C-alpha cells in the first residue's frame, strides 16, 4: 500500500532534524551530509516522493529491481547501487546507475571500467570496505583497501569518489562507532598516501546515522525511517 505523501514529509522532516542535531553535536554543518533515500522494496512512489521533497539521489540494492522501477519514475534523480554486485552484472549496472557504491574486488572494478568504456562514459564508484570486520558483510578488508584503491585509480573510465561501509548489526553502539572511525581513519590515510580526496564517506543507516555523522559521514543511506518497514 502506498502511504500518503504527507506521511513521507513528516518522516523526512524528522530524519533531516536528526541529521541537523547530529551535525551540530559534531561541530559540522548539515549541508556536508547528504540524505540518500533508499527506495529498495518499495514501488515507484518512493523515488517520486523523494524527488518531490527535494532529495536528489536514491539508493537501490538490486540491479533488476532498479531497472523495473526507473522507467516508472519521471523525476530526474541520481540512482546509486548500494547492494552487492556480481561481476557478470557489471554491464547492466553501468547502464542503469550513476554510481556504484558496492565495489569490493579488482575483477568487478575491471568489468565496470570496461562497461563504462563501451558506454563512452565515466562511472562513479565507491569502494565498499568491511570496516567492522563482520563475516556477514561484503566489502574488502581494511588491510586490502590500499591495493583495491590502487587498481581503481588506474582505470580511466572510473571516478573513485570515496568509501562506503555497513556497520555490523549490534545493540552496542560502540561497535558502529568503531566501524565508522575505522572507515574515516582509512580514508584519511588513503587520501594522503594516494593524493586523492576520496571526499565521499557513505556510512550510516536508519539505526546508526548519529554515530556515522559524528565520525565524518558525508552521506547517510536511509530507508526505513523515510518509507516505513519493508
Ligand atoms: C537497506 C539498506 C540501507 C537502508 O537501511 P535502513 O535501515 O532501512 O535505513 C542502507 N544501506 C544499504 C547498503 C542497504 O542495503
């Protein structure tokens, strides 16, 4: 069932207020943190509502689902892939997304670069890092991130914007704090070692956006708090 737009507005206002409060507590300005609307498992109404509210980007975690939804959405939006991507789907991902956040292997990097070359475009990517060392999560290990970045920077049709992580599911907030601090420290080190800004730190979801912003997130990926339970 499609909720009323007014329900979405009230949810989005609440999330925005949380972002503002978290930024103020961390001595940051709210414009540094983008709210990415995660529209997975919801119909075309979800990206439409996000656009109407003034959000510019949406996150989907499956290529197929996004391909079905996109033609139904008239509003211009930036589509970002946030879910795991198999390298045999690199071509169709490059065709349908503005940026892929879930890049975690050299093989996938090479496939995306080749696909972007064929499409005659430059594709934005984030490297997904398993910064919480969670066996249940995809992403390159912290120790292997430098070599993945080195490979990514050598590929001419990819634009490496930064890093992404998903914190382990845990009641103890210190686990999310540690995970986000790990990603931030990694980014600072890589940016200095490789001389590239890696400006985007995609971290924080409905349940952990506050510690993510405290640690330096520049993009929170929010589904449930905006659109309700899936
Ligand atoms: C589903 C999902 C989100 C949004 O999670 P919520 O808890 O619903 O806000 C963020 N990031 C990724 C990678 C996801 O798969």
